[in-house]
């Protein structure tokens, strides 16, 4: 059966399970919220989708995404093109793609519009160095799915993949604006969200996707990098150790290389030169087998100047 919106699907599902709105809302939200969702007057948060999934014992996230995303040919082509430009770090191309697709009706709402905001946020930060504007685009993108989004209460909700990416961008922008505590709190909240809803979730349908695993490693590396630069060495090392343990468990060599490199830098800073040398060699090896030739060349060219102690006999 085709439904006009997710709420109509939810209403049908509720009736099939012989549940009143009051019973469905019990310990989750108010019956009025269920009513508004069923009538198409409001969209549920991803946290609410998760709670409803648990109550029905079925994954409602994909059903919701069917109505939240505009899966037209132009929409799918645009998302693929935007993601490809981001993956290859071709920011000028990304800017032209955003300018092209934001004019289309397919990108006026939902997840497609979130991709537009994410593209604009990256372009503002990386091309224009305008981090304030980048932050504004990040907030606009997250508010599409979470209208009451508040940076002070991030970890209270569950978010889509795009929103998680936008929050990572918020953290980076805060650091670029020298708002160190705000950036650190954003990354800490992201770690809590990913651990609670993906990495350590007790529900099979919420267990970590490849995206969640990648973001978890990235966020751990990002917060450790910033804390190391701000002299919070012990806590930085804790995050790095957590990231390395997780990467080895997941057999993810791609992100393991950056985490190993950060541990090398910390060990060198702590004047533990013997162990630092071991991690330097591991970094070189991982950069080679993961084809990170640019980082390998950069490290090999700078190492003897920046880290001379590991080359002494």
C-alpha cells in the first residue's frame, strides 16, 4: 500500500497491532504527538522513531526514510555526485554541484536538502574560511529533522547520518573559531550518541553501520588531535586507545593509520622515544598498505626534523 506520508503508515501499523494512540505513546511521548504525526502535521524525531521501532519490534527507520528522502532520479544522482566530490575532497566541484542541485525541486526538503546544507557548510569553511556561516548552514541542516536542536543538549537525541556529519562539522568549526570548549563538548556528545545508538546498542536493528563505525573512529581521532594540541595529553591518549581498540576489533585499517599516528605523536611528546619509534614504523606501514601516499610522503619528509630522537641509535 502507498501512503501519503510516514504518519499514515504509522497509523495503519498502530491499528494492525490493536493499539490506541495513548497505548502507543506510553513511556515514549504524548498521544497528541502521535496524533500530529499520523495526520502529517509534524515529523517524528529519529529518537522517537527508535522508540517506536522497539515497541513494534521492527526497524521503522527505513520506512521513515522512504518518506523523508526524495528518491527521484535527479535526487539520487545529485546525492551521489555531492558525496563523490566530498570523498575526493574536490571542494570547487562540490560548490558547483550544490549551486546546480539546490535549484531543483527534488532538493527543497528532507535529507536531500540536508546534503545541500552540508555542501554549503563545507564550502564556507574550506573555500571561504567563513566558519560562522558554515555553522549556520550546519544548524539549518540539522533543524530539518530536529527543529529544537540545541548544541547544549546534543546527546539527548538520535540523528540521521547526515546530521551526525553536520555535527562533526560543527565541532570542527568551533575549533577553527577558537571555541575550544564548545568544540570539545560537541565531539564528546557525538561519542555518546554513537556508542549509545550504534556501537553498543542492545537492539539488532540499531547496531553499527559502516557509516557509524567510520564516524566513531573519525570523531575519536578529531577530539584527541585537538586535546593533544591544547595540552590535555592524558585524555587525548584515552580517546586514541579507544579508537585503536575499536579499529582492530573491526579490522578497519584505513582509519587505524591516523589513530596510530596520533599515538606516535603523544608517545614522542611524552619522551617515550623507544615506543614512539615502534608506532612510527607502524604508521609508515599502515600508510603504505592503505595507499595514503600523500601522508606517507609528508611524514617521511618531516620526521627527521620534527622527531629526531627516534632516528638516534
